[in-house]
C-alpha cells in the first residue's frame, strides 16, 4: 500500500476515534523526538562515532 494512502487512513481513524490523552502525549513525544533527531542531523551532521562501516562477509569453505 502506498505510504501516503496509509497515512491518510491512519489520520482519518484518529479523527473518527481520537486516542486517550496519554496515548496522544506519547505520540506527540515520539514525533518531537523524530523531528529533533532530523534537525540535529541536518544542522550538525551525523557523528562519525555512530557511523557504521561495511565489513566484508567471510564465507566458510570458500
């Protein structure tokens, strides 16, 4: 299913049956954390210590 269509269905369900205050706060906190991570990554870049490097896979018997 197209991600935009899935988002539309999710938002329509939220409008028809709003979540409890606690669930809404958790959703907002997760959204704020995600936006914050994107902003930090865009402004200062991703730290080199958290970057993974590809390691060649050693095959057995080859």
